[in-house]
C-alpha cells in the first residue's frame, strides 16, 4: 500500500539553526499537510497546501515556518532560526482530495526534531 | 478547556479483557474520526463516524457516535497486546471555520495490553 515517507526520522539541531524536514506524499494525492506533536501533547495542525500554495495555516505557523513543493514529489517544511520549543514530532500527511470522509488523511511516521 | 476530552488518559489491562474509551465534547460535529498511533509512527485512521447513533465495527473494535453527535466511544473486546497504542479521536476544523483537511485531535488514551 502506498505510504507517506518522511526523512530524516530524527534531526538534532542547535538553537538558531535552520532545518528542513522532508516528505514524499502519496503520488496521486493533491493535498498536503504538516502537523506537529510536542512530547506528551496533542497532535496539532500547522498548515495545509494545495496547488502550490498554502490553503490554510494555524496560529503556530508563523514567519519562522515555510513550506514548499520544490518538485513533483517532495513536500518540505523549513523552520528558520529554531527555538527550544520547536522540539517535537513533525508529521506530514496527504489526501487525494480535501480531507473528507471519503478522502482521509494519510500520515507519515514523522521526523523527531530535537533543538538543543 | 479542550474541545475533545478523552478518557481515561491511561489504561493498562490484561490480554483478554474488554475495555471502553471515550471522546466527549460539548460541541456537535458532522463527523468524528478515531486513529491509533503506535510509538514512533504517525496516526493511522481506524474509522470515521458520521451519523448520530451510528455503530461501526472493525474486527474486535466497536465505534459508536453519540445520538447528539457530541461524543463517541471505542470498545475493544478481548484485547490483545497488538492493540497497545495511543487512541486518538479527531474532528474536522471546518466545524470552526477551517477547511476540511484540518483536524483537531484529542490528547488520546494510551492503552497498554499485557500478555
């Protein structure tokens, strides 16, 4: 079964550095998402992306964050000038259409980001 | 306050036991989803319930959507160690002016089934 793949599985970075988290969504999916899960807390929506632009973002997704689909397969989340509180699991997800009952989200296994 | 309150927060049982976990809210939803998340992995969709009072079965898992569409339960019969994981309920943010693909999750119930 096709799946969403994320790399790296674990990223350690120093505070203030930039990181890029990479995702390869399922190939025929059109909608892409980033979520994050701080240790012991809820999974939280960050951003949705369709047709090469952001369709919605949460209050967490400030100017420090950006997303890009640089080619036909990758979907990236860039975090500029990382802070300690950015440490979390970051999940990429994709769906064939806008996430509806008949078009559910498929999540990757996440990238664990540790900011030291 | 959390939009979705899940209980219990933790549950540790022996193999073969039955259990029920809950997802409650004071809000009405058009649909509700249940996910299971295993350590080091992303959430995996188990089921979506849409109609008030709806019951869906997935092998030993039984999901029910409350009549008023404010709450849901997940019942597991004869739990097995493979059922161990974090069970999350989620609703679409569209209920709050967002788009359909954006989900609001509960904090989850962490289930441990011991052999």
